[in-house]
């Protein structure tokens, strides 16, 4: 239920908001902006197992990371015959149907939330310069070989690469309505600095849902409305595996070395041989930033006849710019 997620901050995709639903397997890398992986009650294909997402009647394909989870009113999960009967072969891996919030009759309600969360990675008891040289020299001597040469640095790669991540999430919503109409408007800003160098994401979304109806006698009602969301999402993607490289990089290798191309430190064949990559060098020399502006919405009209017959026409539109 949405109430159960009220104190939750979702940093990636819709999938992270669904982790508590029974029958769903949710996995995410945890990096800012990473797409969530979801399975509904096990694997049903050798190909992709991503379910179909329907938001306010629109097929959005995957769990878009520009979606504001604060807008969720209800979630329905379908699989097997119930899903195939409605959506056909696209529903082979199941369907997740999300309905966003609507307004209701009454005075305007204002809902505001501000969340700030601190995140960090576990620290490991890795060797410092002196401990590494002692162990490395011991290994060479025990193998009957001359100890290797070492650099002059004493680098704590965990201090250099890891950082305290700050996650900020601000959301405001306005809802209300009159006798025959209702409205819901929301805006959300989220920024995630990540827990390692080279990662951060920023999201800004705005939504408007409105509807109104008119009765033509006692047995006919016409309802019209729309759901519209505008979002802008930017993310700085990782170019390396910083956690793995923190373990591999040696404390005798400096972060910066003006004698090397690019000005960063790294091991070489004569000393400090390592399979690790200087993550600070990679993240500074390579930039992988993705930004997406998306407009998604639908307009509908619904005709109710004699309280037992209903016809609904729904037109959806999605456009984006990267």
C-alpha cells in the first residue's frame, strides 16, 4: 500500500518502490539512477524477464527512473491468464499496473514531505604502506626472489574513493475538487550524491491529474480528464567498479603523479604491479553523463450508460529528448 512507503525514499526506479509486494523479486545495484530488475513469481523465459508497466493506462515499457513514486495511489500485479487476457503476449512476464493519485471533493489539501538521508559503505581493514611492503617482500623472499621495488606513497584508497552520500527528496502535492471535478498537482525534487566518487543523480518532476464529469439525465454521464507528467532526469554513471579497485589498488601507489600521462598515479612493470585501476583517474578522465527530458500523459473520456455499460477512450503520448 502507498501508506507503507510513506517513509521510504526510492532513488532509482519504480521497481524499488515495489520490493515489499509478495511474489516480486527486486534487485538493484544501488548506484544512483540504476535501473531496477524485477521478476514476478519466477523466470518464465530465456530472454528478458522484465514485466510490462502500465501507468494510468499507458504502456511505459520499463521501470522508468524518472517516475515520482510519491504519486502512486494503487498498485496491481497481474500474471498468467489474467494478464494475457488483457495485454496479450506483451504480458508474458507479468504486468504491473500503477494508478496515480487523484483529487476528491473538498477544500484543497496540501501534502509536503522533506527527507534527507545519509548513506555510506562499509570500511575494510586493508593494509597500509608498511604492512603491504612487509607482506609483499615476505612473499618474494619465500619464493626465492629479490623483493620488488615500491613507490613512496601511503594512500588510503578507501578515504580517497568512498564518501558519505547525501540523499535529498522534497515532494509537494495539492489536491481537491468540487461537485463535478477534481484535481491533483505535484512536484518532486530529488538529488542523490552517491557513496563513491563519480556518481550522482538529480531528478525534477511535475504532474497534473484532472477530471470533470457532466450528467445527461439520470442514466448518462460523460467524464473527461487527463494525466500529464513532465520530468527531467540527469545521472553521472560510473566508468569503473570503485569498490573492486579500492581492494586492488596498492597503498604505495599515489592518487596523483605529474610524471605520468594525465597526471594520475598507477602501477607499472618495475614496481607496484596491480590489476587495479585508479578509479579517481577513470572518473576524472572519462565523463558519462546522461540527461533525459520526458513528457508523458494521456487524455480520456468515459461514457457511463444506465449504470451497467461503460465505454472509455484513452489516448496516450510519450515523448523524450536525451
